[in-house]
C-alpha cells in the first residue's frame, strides 16, 4: 500500500513539474519586470524614455578620488521611476559614484558644488548597495546634467 501511495505522489509531482516547464516555454520572448509589467522585445526600442530619472540638490561638494567622483544627495525628486526605487533613495539619501570620465563630459562640470541641482538618469534596474545611504555605481548611471 505504501509503495502504491508513493508511486501516485511521485507521478503527480512529475506531472506538475512538467506542466510548469511547458507553460514557461510557451511564454515566448517576453521579460517580466519587477512591477509585474510584461515588456516584449518590440518595446525595448523605447527603453530610453522609460529609464529611471531623478533630480536633486547636492548635499556636499563632489569628492574626487583616483577614477571616481562621488555625488551625495539627501533627497531627490522623481522625473521618471519605473523601478519604484524612490523610497529606497529618499529614506537615507543616495550617493552616486560617477566615473571621472563621465563627470568630465558633463557641461559646466566645474560649476557642480554643494547646493547645485543635478539631474541623473539611471540604467534600467540599476545596481545599488544595501548600505546607508545606498550607493549607485558608475556603470548604472546613464547620464548626469547640471540644472542650475
């Protein structure tokens, strides 16, 4: 009796697993985003307009190290936030670790100092540390612009 019950349970599990695998293959070329929205490959051309974008006032003067410029913000305003990361950024501020190469390409970068309004655009699903404040590395930053 135990062997028969074990066989039935095993067969049921295999059918369930097989059904799940078949439904994943039928989904085609779609990506599921964190928000539950499904984006097909044909929509990927419009990603630039949907990138996370924020603007904020610098908390301190930019800090320069060997190949990185650090920009600190206490709070930021949302321009576009498809990833819903504003709450994470605004809870304890945010630090952008911008590559020196990207920072030098910013128009009037020498005028960026404490109190300057800066707009930054991030790449989709940006990498972020779990530190306080969170830090965003340079490879997750698409562009920076001085607004003042």
